[in-house]
């Protein structure tokens, strides 16, 4: 899923500026709810915090809230069209995809991001997530024991670790496991170490960002 | 449907139907007290059995306190002649039962031979019922006791010990006997994960918590015995086993929910994020596959409301409970397991001037509510919760503190005041402390 983190309250307040009277905070009920950053609970907490802040400043404002299932699909955005139109500003607690989709649907509105979109990750403990994929567009997990060298090696090396791998940790930070140590251990456990004897050609990054903003279609469904 | 499935060693109890399952064969455990479903491997097959209760009953792992030296556990043969050097607490403080066992062995050895010297080294003596008499008797029988500090005792070769304390140095010769070092069974890590229990720091299935004595775990209907519990169980196994089986027999006759109010999950709002499943200290939430949503298992619920406060989709609520009206003012939120009891022993007017409310646990705090309480700049919130080791909901104290820290940090960053939310710990007999805390809170001096 997409993992997000709510921006600090000071940054949100600075971003909102002063030229508004009514604000709509919109949560997103899928990925960022799971990553405890932009679901209904976070929307309610942020709304109450902002009311507290502007109350102290003496600014008369109204803050409304809503949380829709996904901000990355127009059908859900359309459900709150009237609310969006009825407020001066919209603060979206969706990932960057959701914010832009809201912008696309409501080009006349100022839609602001309340989260930092962090990465594609998995829940590793309550309140902890870890990056597992960068969305490179060409999955090679089959060749590396199910551990991605692109996402989990800080240098995205494809033919073994660098000299900065120490005691299973990455030189970038002791808290990061060396992706190559994980790959080696996993293939060793599976008795498949010979896979690592195959030289890996340089990766074709055109499927990633090097080909520009990406788009894909599913021919079975797409009639464009 | 069995009455008890033993994970590990099986106990006999004619009035209960029992089954033994190898902990390593266990695959999953769903359900709640009265209706657990266990899947496990058995001769290459995956079996599923239902049970009312589960008992994890495993032996300790133990090794000598000093490698190569015998320990003074029950079956150790004490040499009949020659000096003896008992060493307790080497590398790990010995539990009370081992402490007692060492004293008994030392006493017997001193009484058995008048020509030998018996030395007893310890870092901390722990007395249980009768142990002080044994200690006194051992002293009178000539056992020489020495308290040592970690690192100040050296056994450099077999039978030769060097001891340093406060400038004095001593060298002794004799047969060295050590207290065993205990460690949890290697199965416990897996059991804790599958049974969804919070293990102790050392890795035993039972945390140090007053609500769990003697053999309860945080999950109702799951019991920890012997080496699955923790070293405090040593010496009391028979009584604890008896208690456990009696508890299960009582549940078999009459299984009632622990709390009256039901918690419900709105299946239209639940997104199956599993946050409630992960934060519930009592393993009382599970996915209901028919409803495609989580479900609170009423018989398993201890009523902390941590699932409600942590659900990111605001999908869980108490059936029939209405939204509370938030009044501005000096707030005092009291945990029903500590401060509420203490408050009852104070005069009625003690809460005058406060907006007070009972809460089920500090983990039930919601940051959106706390912000709402602070509407006026003079408003402040005092939370009176429990100490960590006496938190009925095991992790509630820590979760509550984290919520308070997060709120205070955010308020400070926006110049909305410092420490406007306080979390103080009480226990039920601490009414005098509560009175002082309230006085200082009223005066703004906390």
C-alpha cells in the first residue's frame, strides 16, 4: 500500500494561509487510513486541533470534514462535490495521487496536501511501515529470492553488495538491513544460491521514471 | 470440543476432556474462551480442534550459572565431604524458589558434616514464606554468607574462588555449586505470536502484572504454567496447576462476558486494516469473514476501549453509547481501575471545580477528544491512570502516555501551551496522593 505521514501542524497552517473562511478536510479511506495518517480519525483530530489554533488566534472560521473511500477514483470524489464547492479551501489527507485527482476534478478549487506521501510499504509493527517496492515497472523478485535489490539496497545494486555492508546492516544507516544480506540469506535458506552466479545486466530504467510520467492500459477493459 | 488443549506437557484431570498438542506443530489459533479453534500438524495432516481453554505448559531451559560447574537444583548430589561454595545470582538474579532451594541445600550440607566449611554467595536474597527461618538456621549451623557485586566474584579454576569487596580480597577452595540460569523454552516465541500474547521481556508468556496472577495471560481462556509462565512459578506448580484447572472447570459451567457493554464494528466503515487486532491486549478482535469486517468477541473483551480509540476509520463503538458532550474547563479523566476507586475514599467535594469523567483505561484516550477539551486557553486535561505493571490492559499505560506526548508536542509546536495535558499514575489505595495531585492541578502547579 501507499504509506503516508501527516505533515506537521505548523506546515499545514502556513500552507493554509490567511485568505479563507471555510475549510474542508477530506480523508481517504484506503491506504493512508491503514497507515494511520489520513483516515477519519486523523481528519477529526486535525480538525479539532485547527479549531483550537484559530480560536486562539481569534480567526472566525468553519471547518468541515469528510472521508471518502478513495480519492484516486472520481466516483468517490463526486460524492462530495457539493461540499468541495461550498468551501474556500480543501485540505486533502490523501496521498499525492488523491490530491491531484481532486485537483483534476475541481480545477477551480485550491486543494492542498496534508500528508507527505512516503513510499510503497508493508506494516511491520503497529505504527511502523517499511518500504518494499519503488514501482520500477519491471519486477525482478523471481531472481532474488523474493527480496527486491532495487527497493531494499540503498544503491539498488543488482550484482551483490557494496563494501558498505557491515554485519548485515547498510552503511547509510544502522537501522537499515543490507538488502543483499537478506537476498543472500534467503537464497541460501532455499538452497538456491547458484541463482546469484548469473550476471545481471544493467537494468532498463525506461519502465521507471526515466521514461517520463507513466501510464498504462488494460486492453480488456480500456476502450480508448 | 475439548475442555482444555495443553500446548506442551499434558495434565490429567478426570472431570475435563483434554488433548495434548506439540507447540511446534501449532499453526493457528482463532476464536475466544469457550470456543477456540486450533489448527496444527499431526503426522503430516493438518487437524483442527475446538477447545474451551488452552494451557501452555512447558519446561524451563536451564544451564549452570558457571559453565562446567554443577547446579544446586533438586536432583544434584551434594558431596558428603569437603568445603562447599554455593553461588547464587551469577549472571541472573535467582528467583525466590531457587533461592530457597540453595539455602536448604547449604543448611543440609552444613549440618551433615562438622569438618567442612560451607560458603554462600549471593547478590540478593529473596524471602518467601519460611525462607527466613531456613536462613537463620543455616547461619547458626555455620554457613558463611557473603553478598557480592556483579563482576567481583571470580572462579578462575575449578574449586578456587576469588572474592573482592570493599578493599578486602578473599580466596577460597571448595566444590562450587551454582544456581541454574533459567531461560524460556524456545517454543515460546512462536506460541506468543500464534496465541497473540504479549510476552515478558525475558520471553515468557506471562507479563509481570498484578491482574495476571497466578497463571492468566492477557487473552482470556489462555493460561501459562511452569516454564511457560515465568520463574515466579517455580515451587508453586502444583497449586498453580490446580488453580488453572479449577478456573477452566468454572468457565465450563458458566462462561459470562467480563463486561456488560458490547462493542460493535460498523462493517460499512471497517477497512480490515487490522489495527484493532494488533493493538488489542486481549486478542478480542478477529475478522468476521461473512461480514467482511472485524468483530469484537464479546467473551474475550476486557473493556479497555483501546480498539475504539485506535481505529483509524472510527468504525468501532460501544452499542448504545452516545457521543459525550465536551464542556470546557479543568478536566480530570480517571481510570476506572485506579483513580476511580481512590476517588471514592475522598470527600464528595474533592472534584468541585473540575469536569471529571471516568475512563476505561488510558489507552482509550483519543487525541481528537483531548483537543476538543482544550477549547479555552485556560483548559487543561489531567489523566489519572495506572502504573505500568498494574495496568489491567497491559499496554494501556504506555499507549496513553504516547497519546499524551503526541498531543503536548503538537500543542507546543503551535504555541498553544506546554504540558496542558498531564498523565499521572495512581493505584486504588493512593487517595492521599490523588488529593494532593488534584490540589496542585487546581492551582496550576502540577
